[in-house]
C-alpha cells in the first residue's frame, strides 16, 4: 500500500474553461487541494504569466509557500495533461 502525498496547488483559471474544471476535479480526485485564482480578477498574475511564457489556462502551480504565489519562483506543473503526468509520476 502506498501513502499518497497531499498537495496544495494554485490553479489559475478563467470563466467558461472546461479544462480548468477538469483539472480542479482531477486534483480533488487525487486527494489534494487547490486555491482557484480567476485570471480576469488578477491583472498582475496575467502579466507574470506572459512574462514567464505561459499563455493558456489552466495553469497549475505547486507553490513553495501556500500564502504567496510566485510564478517565476514556484514549481509550475502546467495544464491538465501536465497535471495528469505529475500525479502519475508521484504514484510510481
């Protein structure tokens, strides 16, 4: 029996995004939590995303600290498929 690790992610989302909904559902199914950050409410995060070369949502981030988001300093997992791969690797 394996012990599952619990993660707390930031998920940058936008309205009417089916992939955003899917990645949030996946995170919950894997027993982890997330804080959803609606991109349209945070222009500074949108700027950070552009500067970091990230142009699409969802953007799943594993923060170094859960009380602060730093796209350039935190571990960026990526989108839905990247998150699936992240969990698959953790389960090996």
